[in-house]
C-alpha cells in the first residue's frame, strides 16, 4: 500500500510521515519511507527549486516509489508527484519557460498509483527555517491555494487532515501522535477490507 502526505511546505508533513511509520511498525507492518526529495536534490537552492531541480525531484521520487513498492507492505511518501507538480509549475513560470507537454499527463497517471493521499493544512505555528524551503508565508499560501485548486479541478481523491491547534512546538508531538493514529487505523482497516472483498 502506498500513501503520500501532501501539502505546501511547513505543514508538518515530515513529522507526520515518521509518526505514521512508527505507528504502522508498532502494528507489525514493514514500512518504507520516501523522504522529501528536495532535501536530496543537488540542484535545489535558495529555498525554491528551479526547473532542473523540480524535474529531478519528480523523476527520482517516481523511481524510488516503484523500488520501495516491491520491498515494503507500506510505502509512505513525504509529498507526492501532485504537490511536486505545483512547485514545478511555479519554477517554469519563474524562468519564463513553457511547461513541457509530458509533465502533467505523467503526474496524473502516476497519481493513480497512490492508495491514499492525506493533505496537511497550513499551521498557525508558522514556518520553520529548515535550510531547505523558503520561510516566505505568502509563497507558502500561494502553493497551498494552487494545490487545493488543482486537487479539486482534477478530482484527485484525498483526505484532508484537520488544522492543528498547535501554537507551541511542544504541542506538535500531541498533534502528530493523534493524526498518525487516525491515519494508521484508517489504512489498516482499508487494507483488511481490500483483502476480504
């Protein structure tokens, strides 16, 4: 089963990925984690990806997902090709380049390979300077709006996670634990139903 946690940057996706993996492992499942590709991308700089970086991110993520699906019961992705596509569109616009015709059909085709997409909302806590993504809140909101619109426009099924009531970093653990338990229970129940029916 392949799951992706999607959303704009700075919405605790990575935290949720690791918490969810922990809960699933505690339930005796083998779990592979696809970390956010921007952190490994040699072309990613200045908090935003250029065209080269965004193409590298999308293609490498798809390759890793395919490899991990052969190994693990559950593959949890820190982002999906859908949110990476939103960042790619921005990169192409910023560089005044036309978006190549292959990208969107590729993304939409690959999106069908996810069993579940969980979308994180923007947190009132704000952005953390992680050295990878920009801490520009306006840009964060732009990505959020574009992603939300794209999911609706393309009718991409996803589960919206609730906005965290987190106002201090210590509260993140409680929020992540609660959401990870919800997601894990949902996933295991759905997995059992798939096998029965």
